[in-house]
C-alpha cells in the first residue's frame, strides 16, 4: 500500500466489492476481491503483484470466508473458485481487470443464502493488515 506522501505505515484495510454474478440454483456468488491499481475509500491501492501475494497468502493460511469480519463461515460457505484474472473479461454485468483477484463462494447455509437473495449480503469485504509507504 502506498500513501500520498511516501511514508511507510502498517494499517488495517477493508475493501468492499459487490458480487458480480449470483447463481441461485447452485447457491454460488462470484466477485472481485481486489482489483489492481484501483484507489479505495481509504485512498490506497495495490499493484497486480501485491494482489497476487495476498491471494496466495489467503489460500496458504486461511482459505475460508467470514461474515462481517467476525464469524467464521466454515462449513456454511466454502471458497470454490479463487484465481487471478489472466485477461480483462466480463463476469456477470461487470468488467474484471487483468490481475484482479476473483473468488466464488458456495453458500451452503440456507439462512445465509436467504440474506444473499434479499440483498442483505451482496459483497465481498476483504480485510487485512498491510504496509503503507
């Protein structure tokens, strides 16, 4: 992460991106977790290389999703696809930029799926710790 004045800092970050595709029959949602070089609400951004590192660390050390950054959804929702976009492409109604981190999650729990259908849960929100320079 790079801030406007070039100083390095450790910060907590959150990035929210709406689901790009929803398969109601299979109860799967797809979305972009992080897009390269796109400035977020905190004024930060990451390169495709940094996003690749984060995606790999996620798979190696965590590989599960949570609800509202608190409750683990282990056995209620499972990551079924996790990849870096090799080219620009369209997913659902939106464009995915080359180098973006894309994820699909199968929602197993019926109560959580109802929240998705009602639009109460409609996005991925990545949280983590990063270095701001």
